C-alpha cells in the first residue's frame, strides 16, 4: 500500500501528533470554551464526538448535526483543524458538508465490515485523512481489513488509532492495551502511522500520562486524548477526560526518545512483563471471586472451609505441571500456599458475613 502523510499544513511533523478535545460535543459553550483553551496550549487538531455510539440506549447519543456548526465555529475562531467520528454514510456526507478536516471510524464500527464498506463507498473520490480505530475485539485481521476497505476507496491519508480491546473481566484498564497487537500491525504495515488513545484504554484520567509515555516508548506517531473544560460534568466519559491545563502538563512531561535507541528491545520486554503482571493480577482476582462463591456454598451447606484432600490434590498436580513448564515444584508450592492463604481469608470473610 502507498500511503500519504496525514499531516495537514501547519501541523508539526515532530512526534507526537496530538489530537485533543472532548469525548462529546455537548453545548456550543462547552465546545468553544474547550477549543479556545486547547488552542492556547498549542493544540492544532480538535476532536469531538457528534454522534455517540453507546453500549446501551437511553444515554446521551450526541447532539447530531447541530454540533457540526459549532465545529465550523471552532475552525473560524481558533484556526484548529477539526475531527469527528463517522459511523454511517450519512455521517460522512454531513461532516464533509460542514468542512470537517479529519474523520475517524470508531471501534464498534471497525468491528463491522458492512458498516466500514458503507463508509468507504461514501468516501469514494474524497481526499481527507481517515483514522481507523481498532475493533473492540482483539482481531488484527479485522483492523487491517478496515484499513484496506478505506484504502480501496481511494483514501491515501490513513492512520490507525489504538484504543485497546474490550474484555468481560474486571480489570485495571477500561480496554486492555494488548500492545502486541499494534506492534504486530506496525511489523505488517510499517508505513501506517499509529496513534494511541490512552483515554479509552485507561478509562481513568490517572492512567493517561503513563499510557501516553508507553505509546511514545513504542515509537507510536501520535496521541488522541479526551480533554474537556469541566471533566467532572462531562455528559460522557467523565472519568477519563482531563482539562486542557492538565493535558498540557501531561504532554510536557513526555519523554520522546530517539527512535533508534538501543534500549528499545528492553523497554518492549519490560512492557510485556507489565502486561503479564496485570493479567496475573486480574486472574488472581477472578480466582478469589470464585473462591468466595465456594465459601458461600460451603456456608449454605454447613461444610468446613479447609478441605485437606482437595488442597493436597491441587498442590501435587500443579507442582508437577510447573515442572513440565520448566519451573521448580517448590516455587509453585510457595505460590500456591500464598494464594491458598488469601483464599481462606476471603472465605472466612464470607462465612462471617451475616
Ligand atoms: C470516542 O473516541 O469518543 C469513542 C467513542 O471511542 P471508541 O470508538 O474507541 O470507543
Ligand atoms: Mn469517549
């Protein structure tokens, strides 16, 4: 594939390319106040959702085309470029009519090839940068498929947005980063720019700085970050938005390393370790939850918490399995003992609950 640069005139070619703005356009005042504050911090590209895909009906589904006029005003008053999410052909036509500069395809849409194809057809003969978020499910082929559909419509200014992947289990991140997926995408299509969306990965503003740094350490090209003039009052995604001042602070803290730095493989391995540790934590939490359910069952059936036979079985078969996997049986024994101790503590709590 032959891509062209997504950089628009006047936008700094230095990493990272930054796109910022509220999750949703709510009111003209909120859109303008946020835009002016971001422009004063040097942000060149504004983002906001006009049509909001929501998991369940009844929530705020976006202001619709009314908000497009506000975006036009943002361009006029701040000189920023504006971008929004499109999910249907109609969205594409409306956004283009109002002079939106960059379009993005949301994670739920990328997961649906019919929808992506419809958008691709609406974009035939149009020359505009298009950013394609990863699908909600961790499927690299589906993500690449969406890039190909948009490319086949004649769009050459394409980038992807890594926003993490859904999972059912309770977790630290709102959407698991699964960094190996965008890394594999970079290996497969090296010339395709990758922008990280730490807001939707983290789901909490406290995680944005470290996720952004990770993205920079992995040599991603840009960041798209949700920023709202009054985050705690936001109509959508309020836990993950930051004020323009905090955004500026986060961006100033970023360390942008040389792309060919020799410690990069080490950083990558450490990130894999971090990811695995998070998975271990989440698995342990899941195991404890099941343990509590067992505690509840034992309570209802008047059984004792500690059942020696079951524990011995667990110990001996896990120890021999550990040895098959090149770990010492004794090591596994100490891990299991620690887990078992915590399990018993949690079951006792369940038993003592009135
Ligand atoms: C968004 O960017 O506001 C959004 C809805 O994101 P995603 O498609 O990643 O869920
Ligand atoms: Mn959002």
